[in-house]
């Protein structure tokens, strides 16, 4: 027998090395061991104008949804108080605090799943961490670099997302790579350890349908940045445009993008339909990562 690896074996070995190099990220009392399996982030919107129609108006409703996600096996819960749908208007810091902080306080005291807060506002991020949040999720690629300094000071992970809404790009992959590379450097300059930086290509944020599909198809190219990758395609307009379906009927389309994303190197997926997407991740992991990905 030849001692040389086949092309398939060589590809698997390279993938394993890439995943292994990402290390482990601590989020509260949870450790994300990147490469072992795909992690699932469940979305809880406390904004009334969420694009997906799942906005919750009370703390009790948010807590009930979080409990359901926890029972289903979610790995982290992302709380958002401001709609990020195209055309939505920014809300004041005070309004966002009013929506987000009571929810974070209740959840941090009653569930064991780590909490992420989806905000680009420094004061909201600071108050959310004070209230018990364990991760920051910034959709504006560190426009406010203080967020990186805050995350570094509090020793929490931060998701930095590439957003082209202020300047659309013709060649999307180079633009996303350059944007994320800049933000990673800024985060490190502000004291962030590499293992606490997670990158997100920003599906739907200033990108055309063709560009969104291209990002999912070429997601593996983001591995060159050597950071864990978060993919957020759940119920988004790219699925609606392809399937001609409203947001509440995009489950199968979301499943397809999640599975293809995992094949391309996604380490964590941000979703609305937690139970179904955990099943998609488990099956995809068994194929892509091998049976070691079955453990949850």
C-alpha cells in the first residue's frame, strides 16, 4: 500500500488542521471548541419590527422562548433590541436599553445558556455586560472601536460582521475579506485575544442576491483569516427571493444554506428555528467533520 494520502484524505487533513488551529473560546461558563462541531445561536428579537415577524414585546415572552431554545439544545442565545432589516430606522440608546436590559437580566438569572447581545452601541453593550451578557455581536465591523476595548476589558468574545450598507461593492469576496481583516487588526490593537474574535460575512447587509449566494458558496475562503466563522442566513431575503416565500415559510431554504455553509467552514450558525437547525447541523457535521461532530 502507498503511504501517500488520497486527495480526499488530504483535504480532510487540511480541514482538521484549520479547525484545530482556531482553539477554544470561552463564553460565560461554556467553551466553544472550534472544529469539534457546529454551534447554534438562537435569535430572540425584542424589537416590534423584526423582518422575520418574530419580535417579542414582553420580558416574559422572551424568557419563554429562551427556555424553549435551551430545552432544544441551543448553544448561545442572541438578544437584539433594534431591527436590522433593510430600510429600518435606528432607535435611541434609551429605547434599546429599555428593550434589551430587562431581558438580559432575567435570562442571565434563570437560564444557563450564554447570552449574546446584538448591538453596535457602546452604552448598550456596556450595560448588557453589566446585566449578565457573555458576548457582543456587532453588525458594523467595529465602527466604534470602543466595543473591542470593552470586550477585551471584560474578557468576552465579540462577533464582528462585514456590512456594506454604507458602500456597496462590486467584488464582494475581496471586500468582505478586507473589511474583516481590518476589523480583526483593530480588535487585536484594542487588546482582544484572537480566540475571542468571531467573524461574520454579513449575509443581507448591503449585498445583492447574487453576492449573498456567492458568499455562502465561497465561505471557505474566509478561513484564510484564521478566525471562527458565524453564518447568519436564517429566513433572510436571499431565501425569499429564490423561493418566492414569506419569512415564516423559509425553513427549508434556511436548512439548505446552513448545510452548505457548514460544508464551507461555518463554525456557528445564527438561526430562528433552533430545533430544526440543530438537526441540520448534526447531520451536516456527521458528513463534514466525521462522527465526532455528533456529540452535543
